[in-house]
C-alpha cells in the first residue's frame, strides 16, 4: 500500500521505517528537510512540500499526519487545497476527540474522509509494533487495513487490547487494531486507555495488577 506521511519525528519516522520494511511505499514530508533526506536514503520517496507529497500519491490518497496536536489544524489548512474527493486524511497523533469530530464535519463537504487514530507504542513501536485505535467511517477504515496490519504486531494483543477493552468494552479483531467507531472514537479510546492505565498504576493494588499482566 502507498501512504503519505507528514511529520517525521520520533513516531512518524519509525512508522515509515516499519512500513518500508513491510514492502509498502511511503511518500514523506517534514517541516525540516533533513529528516526527509534521511528517510529517502532508507527507501522512502521524498517530497519538498505538502502539494508535492500529494502529487506523488495515487488516488484515493492516504495521507497520515504525525505532528503535534497543536499543528494539525494548520497542516490540514495548508494541505486541503491539494486533496481531492475520496482522499483519506489520517491524524495519528494525540488530538482531542472533539477536534476530530469538527474536522470531519469541515472536510465532509469536500468529500475528504477524516480518520483519527490513537497510536500507542512509542519509539518501541518500530520493533514491537503499535496499537492503533481507529475512529472513522465504516466504509473507509478497511481501506487502511494493509498499512494498519503492517504497523501492528500480534503479540501485543493481550496487553493492548485488554487495556482498550476495559475502556470501550469492545474488541473488534485479534490484532491490536481497534475499530473504535465513528470519527473521534480513536482518540477518545486512546485517551480512555491512558486514563485507565494511570489509575490502575496509582491504585494500591497496582503491583497485583502488574503480576496478573493487566498493566
Ligand atoms: N512520542 C510518543 O511516544 C508518542 C506516542 C503516541 C502518540 N504520539 C503523538 O504523535 C505525534 C508526533 O509525536 P512525536 O513524538 O513523533 O513528536 P516529535 O518527535 O516532536 O516530532 C514532531 C514532528 O512534527 C513536526 N512539527 C512540529 N511542529 C510542527 C508544525 N507547527 N508544523 C509542521 N510540522 C511540525 C516536527 O517537524 P520538525 O522536524 O521540523 O521539528 C516533527 O517532524 C504527536 O501528536 C504525539 O502526541 C507520540
């Protein structure tokens, strides 16, 4: 699958590396060009602007944003003129779920699909895989499956899915990909998961939970 990645920091760069290793094509852009050059040497296709990235992707395009939450709205504003109906915009960072719902509504008249993904796994995700909590239209989310499967790893399922199941009550698959529901649900799940984990860790019985493999 072909994916456009914007934001090549600790998370975005390693996600690109994992996708490349799995045989996917990544077109990459970053505010600071040195990171683009670095990943180009590792097999990614480099882009020198947002419009240039879009022009190098096949339709319908899948463009993944991995930038700080505060930079998402401006990045979308700069990007949206280049996108076409049917394209999919994924925010894999840590946005507030209310912002996801608003963005999805703003993009809907342009028929650009918005998908929010809570991405868990940190810098260790390169080797271990990530847990993806996905919010978006049911007809659009499966389109991202090839890249989602590559980014995740089955042996994380017991811990990660359990965490999210505690907060959502739902496990949709045996992979650490949670189809959490409509737009906003991915980031809400990620947030709930973090809060639940923190509460368990702070509880007097945290060591018991740790021994039981819950955390
Ligand atoms: N780190 C984690 O463990 C972790 C885990 C889960 C989710 N997340 C989320 O994933 C997202 C990325 O995190 P990260 O750890 O990869 O961050 P990071 O290492 O600080 O990298 C941030 C990336 O975004 C770019 N960026 C920053 N401000 C920008 C702006 N105003 N406009 C355009 N690009 C901008 C940076 O470009 P430059 O290179 O030019 O600075 C850099 O490529 C965040 O939303 C974060 O909350 C992080």
